[in-house]
C-alpha cells in the first residue's frame, strides 16, 4: 500500500543533468543536448518546441531509451529509461504513422500486445476498445492503405495507447496532416489523454499547437541544444475550439513566440561575433 | 464487368496483340513474296503446322527443360533467401559475400555445367539443375540482401520501443518488408532459369530437352520443327513469368493493392 502511495506521488519523467554528444572527439562532433533538467508530473502535458537542430527529438528519444545519454540520468516512474522501455511503460507515435502495411488495422494495434505475450482474445478486445477510443470502430478489418492520412495517424495513436501506458511520447505526430485535420486531432488527443490520465511529452514546431495542447511549453535552442525557457500555459484543462480564439491563448502564443525569437536574435548576434 | 473496365482491358491487351499479329503477317508475307527457302527461314504457318503435328515431341522436350528450370528456380530462390537472411545477421559476412556474389554472377558460369557433367552419369539432369540453382541463387540473394537493408526507420524505432527481440523484429517486420524484393528477384530469375536450363544442354548429357532439340533441328532441313521447339520454349517462359507474378500477387497482397491505388 505504502509502495503504491510513493509511486503515485513520483514524477512521471525526471531528466537530470543530461548531455548528449554525437561523434564525440571526432571533427564532426555535435553537442546535441547540454545540461538538460526536466521534471514532468503525472498527467501533465508537455510540449517541446524549438528550431530544427535544438535537440527536441533527441531529448524525446533519450526519454524513450531509443538513444542513450552521454552523461546524466533519465528516470521514468522511478525506473531507468531502459527498464521502462523493456517493460513497455510508454507508448510512442511519430510523424510517419509507421503502420505495418501487411497487417490489418486491428492487428497493427495488437502488435505491442502480441510482443507482451497477450493471448488473442484479450488482444482483440483491447484493439476494439482502442478503435472506439479513436472513433474508428468500423475499420478493424481494413488495411492501412485504405485509410486517409489522418485516420492512419489515429490508428498509430490507438496502437501507442493499446497497453494503457501512463506515458505517451510523440514526435510531431500531426506534422504531415492538413490544418483542419490537425486541429481536430489535437482536440481528440486532449480528450483521450484526459480520460486516461496519460502523461504526454509532445514534440512540435508549431507554436499554436504547442500552446493549445500543453500545460507547459518547453522552449529549446540549438548549438548546443538546451532548454532556454519554460512557459506555463495555464489555460485550464477544459479546452475546445473557443480556446483557440481566447485572448489568454494568444497571450501564451506570443510569449512562446518571443522566447523563440530571443533564441533567433542571440543566434544571429553570435553569428556576427563569429565573423 | 462494366463498360469502363472492359475498355480498360481492351486498351491494355489490344495494342500488343495487334502488333504481334502484324509481325507474323509481315513475316509470312515476306517469306512468300521474296520466295525465301524454308530451310533458311520457315513460314509462321509452317511452324504452327509443325507445332501441332509434333506437339507430343515438343511437349516432352518442354517438360524436361521446364522441370530442370523449375527445380533450379525453386532451390535457387530458397537458398538465395535463406543465405541472404543469415548473412544479414552478421554484417561482415554480407560485406564479404555481396561483391563476391556480383562478381561470380558476371562470370559466364554455364561452363560449370561441363565440369558437373563429368561428375554425374551421362543421363543425369542434375548438372543442369545445379547450374540453374547457382544462377538463380545470385539474383535472388542480391535482391533479398538489398531488401533486408532497407527498413522503414519509423517501424524500426517502434519495434525498439516495444523492446522487441531481434528475432521478433526479423519475423514480424523485416521479412514482410523484404518480400517484395524477394519477388522482384524471383521474377527476374524466372526467364533466366529457363535460358540457363536450355543452354546447359549444349554442354553434353542426355539429348532430350528443348536446348538439344533446338540445336539439333535448327541445323537440319526441318527448320519448322526447330522453330516449333523454340515456340515451346517461349510458352514455358511465359508460364514461368505468369507463375512468378501470380505467386507475388498471392503472397504480397499489400503491395498489389497499394500499387493499384
């Protein structure tokens, strides 16, 4: 009992003093991330935003244990990132849906469960439950190529959530969608994650998307990749289409934009000094 | 079938059909008008006559050569696939085998059949089958090795995020991804298999296949029969082509539908 108490009070993700250097010691060395500290609370929605090369995707991959930090630690619900991956404690979705084209929609959603050793009936049930969650229950037997881009992305999200992970990691999942579908998907994602109490770390380079979705927007800058600002959005949990037109929303968008512009100006100034 | 699909079908089938018929008519007309002797070039009508009259001869020879080609095609494809998967597990082996495979494929390897003929009894078809197997092997091997190296980055990251074992990743993702490459290899190797089986007969051994019959009769006065054997070979070749396409259609359905979209 006591054990569960400490677990629930634990941070969902803790990133401590993390550095990531690619090609260390070689002429093409890249300091992808320097001195990263980040705490994500359970149920929190975090957006990572910044110009290309700021290491936001790298940071996400460190949390997912798809990459290992050069130094520092990543902890997920008290476990090492590696253990969390082995235990399939998180779900993941990318810009490409990454659906397996030889598997039907339901068998795509079942794949992570299959790898966990679930039996077939249980898998089928869960796949159907997930399809209802993303509002595509009648597409279980369809093949991926029969779906539109937005529907494929919804299936990818259903698959990421299939094992009911407490943590969802997303790398520009709506980047390839048109604006209307994108806004619709954002609202759907908030609804789904609020219902399940899922913690989300969401990489994007759209400012309105970052603000609309997140409790906190983490602003990052390149060369070397680091966190320069964290904007508290504070728009409450109940967000809808009116949120996008609210004054508070625009105020936060402006705040994030100015934080990003600061990076740009500092970058230019440094460029001039270099010359 | 509705009118649009019928029109579509006609548009695909008619042009090559018309061209083929025109070619045969021109051939026939040329031979008749310029009075070419039948032992130089026979008329298409005479070839057809010989094909019908001696159908059992043509069929028997076609089965011998066709079986050699088929056995070699199946075995070569199997070996090519399995060995490509094995070498892919160990990167250094594939770096070693790949250039070797391409080099050996460039050698006119049919000569090996002469060596093999000395190792087996005179009436054995095994040397020819081995020859076809070797030729097919390299074609399929190179394609499968290429397919195994081309993985979708997102799919691979997903599998890693599921902590999937290398074996599960191979079975559930990389092999299905490789199937279209495998069939490209098989489709390329199918006509090759037949040609190698045919040419292998030129290097001695039993003279009961299409290759032996063609070389025997094309130099004789009965040229029409020689061409009838060639026609038999063409039909076997078409069957191979159709067969490998049908197999791909059945085994890799996602490719078929993705393509027709």
